[in-house]
C-alpha cells in the first residue's frame, strides 16, 4: 500500500496530522493484509515542507517499521541521503517481506 500525497508523519502513529484524518500506519498495514506500507514523503507541493530529519531518525524509523512501513519514497533527498540510509539500515529491524502475508 502506498501513501501517495506526501506530508507523512514519521514521528507519529498517524500517517498524516491533518485534522479529521486519523489513519494510522498500523491500520493501513492491516488493511493491506500485512504486506507493508510505502511511506510517501512528498516533494513540497502546496506549501508542504521537504521531509528531512523525521524520516532519518532511527527511533521514528523503528516505530514505523513496527507499524508495517517497509519502504520510503523521497523525491528530493539531501545530498548525503544514501550514506545516511546505509548507516541506518544495519541498525533497523528487518521489514516484513512484501511477498508474504501475515497469514502465511
């Protein structure tokens, strides 16, 4: 399941912090049959800010992996993105395999 539209909240159990939008990462993962969620960070359209520190924070990433996030799309990552992700990846728990279901 892909959360198209950006403005996702890495630091929250809720996908977006918009008023009246109470969808959670875990809830979306459940709806997707446990196959995982791709978090779309957006690309700054409509006044949205570019994502940054929240999606590179190990505590946030651990929490989102626990909620079923398996991937992240980022349109304009910082120059050192690949190196930062490489360092984080080895410290994060393994995500659910998108080809497996929680019922397997």
